[in-house]
C-alpha cells in the first residue's frame, strides 16, 4: 500500500512564506482559496469578469486579472474547468510565469493529454481532493477534511513534492489522508470513476430502475423514492463502514436479494463495457472527443443535457424535493 500522509507528517512552512494565486473561483477554486486563507496562506484570486469575480470580492479576497495574479505569485493554482484551462494558460499564463514558479492543478486532464505543456523550468504538481469543492470546504469548516492524491509532474527545484504535500495539508486533506500517485493514475482513475460508476453508471442505473417501475404501472413518486431518494441512505452506509457495513445494516431480505439479483444487473457484460470505457480513457479517445466537442460548440453536450432535463425523473424529483425541506442544499453549487 502506498504511504499515506497526515497533518503530523507534513511540514507546511514551505508554502506559508509564498504568495499563492488561485486562478478561478468555481467549485474547487472557492474551496481551496478559503481553506488556504484560513490556514494562514497569502492567497489572492486571478479571474476574468463575471459572477465568480464578484463572489470572490464579496468573500473578501484580493481579486485581479489572471495575468497580474500570475506575475505576482510564486505559486499558481489553475482551477478553471478542464475545457478552458489550455486557452487561459496559453493566453494569460505561459509567457508570464517566472522560471522556478510552481504551477498546480486539481485534476491531471490537461497535463496527461498534453493540452498544457509547462516549460522545463516550471515546477508542476497536482493536488486532487477526492470530493467536489463544496464538500472540501464544508469538511474543512467542520474540522475534518477530504482525502487527496498528490502527484509531481516536473521538479526542477527539488522542492515540488514538499510544496504539494504542504498545499494538500493546508486545504485540509492531511486531516483525512494524502496519498501519492502519478498524473496518469489520478487522471485515468478519476475519469473512469466518474464515467463508469459515480456519475455515468449511477445515473444510468437510477434512471433504468425508475423507468422499469413506471413502465410496469407503479407511481412515479414511489419509483423516485425507491430508485433515487434512498440511494443516499445506502451510500452513506457504504461510506461509513464499507460494503460489509451496509450489508450489516440492511434487512436480511434486502441482503439476500442483493446477493441474488445484483449480479444479474451488473455482470461480465457490464465489466466488459467498463473495460472499453477505461481503454478509451487510457488511449486518449475520450479526451479527443471532449476537446473536439468544446471546439465545435458543444452541440451534442447541449442535446444530452436537454434530454436529461426533460426526463420524467427530473420533474418528479423537483416536485418531491420541494416538499422535503430537510433535503440540504449547498449554496456553493451555484458558484
């Protein structure tokens, strides 16, 4: 097993005496910036015009154009969406980064698929929290943290690993565990997890279950509760105590049904498709498709999103959640 670092194993001084520019103030950007500031880091925001800029100002940060922030900083953290990072890097960062600067990312997509190729004089690293930004912030405020992967891409100074570990600690990851990885491993496993299980696979399974019950004549509201609403309850059990803890907590009837029926739904054909998904990620096919989709105006992306927006489960869910004030909403999701 790879070594796991915790707060007591990481020296943060290497970062505390440096000026840090966070580029972008969205999901990860606002969380990293706030956590760094609360940890004593001199942090400011490099951002373009828009709602996020006003939010960063409202949150009390020093805000400036991207080029100005890069010129002033010793550590630059690029936390814009994957699909616009390369353009911003080429136009606002590449020619301004001082030799010996540190350039950090929260996901390895643009490094792995060579959309961004920093000069050899730049120390390049990755700190990837294993959770969305609002959870990174919420966990930090609650005294905890979200685990993170750390990877070093280029290390001309010989100090990049120390700085990356310090960065991970100061955004709260050292409270939960920091694990070393490579850019390749982080990128490919992250994309696979999103597509095959967490976002793609889970959504497809939930919708298929909902559709099966509705098509069989059951009320859509009942189908929503059974196939979507209760997902959180079961996932929380897995999160807290693993699959075995979940099985311990559910009824024997549910456990027996899981043993008998689970393999009928997710079987060798499913795993074969998963291997195909992983292959597309590893060989760059997925990255090429996504880059091309953005270059061509996102017509397919918008069509997929519109189709999902019009699905019956979307309307039923909104109506039901409006009646459940206990369902917690995160203001950060709109940032």
